[in-house]
C-alpha cells in the first residue's frame, strides 16, 4: 500500500473574517505529480503556504510523511511565484541556489561549507544552467530564472517539491523545458504544482486537484463539465496548440451549440 506524502484533514484558512480555504480534505500519494488548478482567489497558493507552515491554520490538520510540518520541513522544497522575487537584487545565480542550503533561523557568523557549495553547483547542473552560475540574476531570462529557483529548492534534497506557477511569464520553449525537468524530478520526489497552464499539465501530471476555496475535484487529470462549472462558474474548453490532448471533456452537446451560423 502506497503511503501518503501529504495528508490534509478538514483544513480551513481564514484571512481575518474572509475564508481562503474551507474544509479541504486531500491525500497526496508518495511519488505523485499533482496539478492544482482553479480561479484566482481560489486558495491554490494558500494551500501551499499552509503545507509549508508559512500561514496559520484556522482549523484542521496537515501531516507530511506522517508528521507535522515543523518536524519535516527539511524534506520540502518550495518554488515561489516568479513575481515575488526581485530580479534587481545584486546577486548571482550560484549565490541564490547556495542560499537554499541555509538552515532556517538566525545563525551568527554563519558560513557555507565546501559541501554546501558542491551541493549548490550539483543542483545547478541538474537543472541545466551551469553556464549561468556566475551571472547576475537580472541577466537571466524568465525560463533561466525559474530553473534557478527550482535548483535552490532542490538544495535541501527534498522528498516533496511545491511549485507555485513555475511557468508564469516564460516563453513556450522554456515552459516545455521546465515541465520536462519536473517530469524527470518526479522519479525521485513527490511534486505539487499550482498552475493555470491547463494544456501542459494534462500530459505531465498524474492527478489533478481543483480548488475554489473548497476542494471541487481530486482524481484523474481529466474533468467533466459539472466540475468545470463549479470551479469557474461556466463551461470552459481547452485548445492546446493543436495537440489533441484534453483536461476538459467536450460540452458542445450539453449546451446545444449551433455552429451553422458561426
């Protein structure tokens, strides 16, 4: 029997009096690659932050490999949203990845060890940007910047990798490279990915979770029209660059679309 990487039970998170998540129950299997989708404000990023222990939980429980997060934080790598990083900060790609080796909390006179530096460069090589190690982060393209953030998250050798919109604001070629990289990383770790990129996740993820403050769906990476209506409030179809894979089933018959006058 496969063990859970993440067990979420009756999770509710409020910002003041405003509910961000309500009574979410979900198990993520060890080794899974789960895509998390939903509308803006639906609680996707909040879910990741709750798993990370970055925000207080109003109600419920989260366990990572059978224990509370604080006892397992070293097992989790996190890639935040692109917009949350300042590309003007004067530091190199290598220094950013090396920062992933720093333990949480204040450490007076802390210095990185030779092993820390070796680990950082190993992760840079793993994501394929070793030639950019000494580049200032402001000189990196969007795709290169995202690969750097993934390398930093890998510095802790995580069993669970959380990513929040890792392909936002990058070109199509970089998106393909990042999803190919994540598919390869999934051989060694569980991945939870927040994304709006429906066409890409349909061919990469193993399971799909749909959030709109509560859990609307969790299962195979294809959803029906009723699920989509609950999630977005209207039918949605998918056009995936001419490729005939789908995450959304056809809704033409249900809505009796007459194309004769189109």
